[in-house]
C-alpha cells in the first residue's frame, strides 16, 4: 500500500516536471533591484510566482547649510498570484512582499552661525552629528500587471509594472547636535519636518524586466 502511494507521488512529480508549461525561471532587474523569479502554472488561467530581489547603492544631497550622505539597501521576497485572461501574454498580478529595505544616512558639513553683525562667525561642523534610518512596513501588498513577449520556443521577455504599498515611512534619528548649541527643541522640530516630507512616499513603484526560460 505504501509502495503504491509513494510510487504515485513520484509519478505525479515526474509528470509535473515533464509538462513544459509548468515552470519558468526569470532573472530580472528593475526598481526592486536585481533578482530571480520562479513561476509555476497551476492551470490555463492561474499561476503562482515567487521571487527575490535586492541591491545597494550610495547617494548624497547637498542641502542648504548641510550635506547628507546616504546608503540604500533594497531586499525583498515576493509571493504573487498571476491571472492570465488570455492564457498567455498579459497577466494581472496581486500578492505580498516581505521587505528588509532601508535607507541609512548622516548629516555633515553643518553650518552654525554665532553672534550678529560684523562680529558674527560661521562654524562648519565637518563630522556627522546626526544619523538616521528610514524604513517602511516589512509586509507590503502588491498590485500590478505584466506581459510575456515570446522571442523563441522556450524564451521570452517579461515585463512587470505595479506598485507596493509600504505605509508611512518610519524615521529613526540619533543626534548629537546639542554639543554645538542646538537645543533639543530645535532638533525635534527638524526631525518632524523631515518626517512630514517623507509621509507622502507610501507607495513604491515597481518596474521589472527579465528574461524568462520555460522548462
């Protein structure tokens, strides 16, 4: 009985692998970084897709009376249900991503003016006195659409367009600017101003292009 049961499981697995329409792999790149995705067709209309993507890069801003140096890390895992209304080509996608992405930065070259009139002096603080980290929700729903353009028998170009809802960004700040005469009230006011600037960025655009190989 057990032998027949396991034989049936093995036969079913071999049949699934042998079906050329069942499984694809897609190396891809885009706004989520560089990664790879795998899709399993469930029937003519539905498929389940899983992927992992990531990247890291540095960027800087020269703001008024200060400079900000930042490092961004993108890393996420996605699970998506794809609906193919025409069996191939166009797909409608919905799913969720687990995100470990963040931006870390520091504020340096800060200008502080002391005194008034001709006796005033300006002090430039080179070393960073303020560091911060920006994150969003670790669980982010996704909606989008995609298209597979066949270029060979088992090869196609895959394009995904969509959006992630990351929620209100969280700003974690550590500041030692009080050492140079900045009051705690001034520091907290600046933190609130930066938080208000971040609040509109709750939706992250997704544009991914890849090369799909069908087994």
